[in-house]
C-alpha cells in the first residue's frame, strides 16, 4: 500500500520526463549553455549589460545513427559530444564575457584549434585523474614493502580513493577563485531552471528561483559515478589480463594503457545509472549511488542572483522554442536586456 502511494506520487514526474524532450546544460563564463535534442543555445551577459545569445539547430549523431542510441554505447557518445559542446560554449562566453581591448578584435578559434585543445585537455585529464592515482597506488605498495598488484580488488579501491581525493581537492582549490565562484552560481541557475522545466508546465524566473541547486543528472555526479563504476569494471577485467612484462613499472604503464579504452564502457554504464536515478528518484539503491554526487554539488553549485537566473531561463526558453518548432534562427544576436530577449519568440 505504501509502495503504491509512493508510485502515485512519483508518476506525474515520470510522465513529465517522458513527455518532454531531454534538455541538459552547462555553466560558462557569465552565462549558461542549454542543449536539447534539436538545438544548441548559449546565453551570456556582457560587461555592458547586454545579452549575447548564440542559438542554432543541433544535428547530433543520435538523430542520424540509431546505433549510437543503444544503451551503454550512448553514454560514451554523449560524453564526447558534451565535451565538444562545452568547449564551443566556453569559447563563445570568453568572446563576450571579457571586455574587449580597444582596437583589438577577439580572434575566434578554428575548428581544428578547438579539436586540438579538446584532445590536449582529455589527455591532461586522463593523466591527472587516472595516471597519477594509478601510480600513487603502485608507489604506496612499494613504499610499504607490500606491492599491490593490479589483479587485486584492493588496488582498484585505493586507486579510486586517490581519484576522489584529487578530484575533491581540485574542486576545493578552484572554488576559491572569484571567477569560478561566479561560474558555480551560474551552475546553480542552470540546475534551478532545468528543475523548473522538468516539473512545471510553464515557468519564469520566479519559479526557477524556488527550485534546488542540486540535480541528479549533473556532470559532477556523473564523474563520481565514473569512479565507482571504474572500480567495479577494473576489478573484473584486470584479473583476466595476463602479465607479459616482468618489470613492475613497465607492467603498470601497460595496465594504464588498457584503462584508456575501458573508459568508454565505464562512461556508458555511468550514464545509464545516472539516467535511471533521475527517472526513479525513490529507488533506495540508486539514491545511495548518486548521493555522493549530490553532496559534491554543494561545492560546485551556489545560489544564483536574479540576473544569473534570467540568463539560464532565457537559454532554456530558446531550447524549448526550437523543440516546439517556434524558432529556427541560427547565429548570434545581441539584446539590450532580458525582457527584450525573452520576447523573441
């Protein structure tokens, strides 16, 4: 009886999720990016108070190829697309959020330059959050006089703990920077707006202001899920890998090379778990898996100002207009204020 009541309570939210297109977002410098199945929108507040909006249709690989919509595979594709869109949104926000130097136009990076930056950032991230924890775990065993082999479960648990320490330390460090603190406020505005969109038939800035800044589908939660899933997958895979190199250091370097392709199934499994947790918020097991990510969002999100909420709501309204067929514009438009921007359409 109690389970039936709980289901009836969750049913409107589950039906709303099924009826509405999935829209996700990202905070950028002085703005917010929103992505729907058919659109890509970035809204940024310029130093002079004007609002710059980049809006365009989005033809993603999900639309073109059914293969990439398969469970487990789609998570890795979403991750790559999200990284690409994130770089595009950050470049746009950097062009408009920072004051221009007189007589010195802002140079837009080429697609090739963006691709190069993306690859470099991925390699740097893998080195910091995968390579460093791996060799710290190996080094810890060497120092203790009890080498820990990659075939043991203990190795991957300690590796995961090192990943968490580095990740939390990194977030705590950058959160002290004033510019990053403002990005975290826009992150909170993004979450509040997405909650308003997902739970209300219509909404405005005041409705968004009442929502929470914590959301189960956040990228922060996703990264923590990746750590947990990686511990499980590495513990299954590595005992099956034969040792072909006698030198311990070189063997660990080879094991690290095996981790790289495993990131795709790990990202896929983490994505499915995150989607399940959002669709079934009452499931105790899923809530336990996603709870650390929500706790971590207390660092990466802050309460936004009304001006910041306006930017997030504007980006969301444009995405909704695209999905409803009321908007087909492409390119960058400047608006004097929020009221003028929200009125079109």
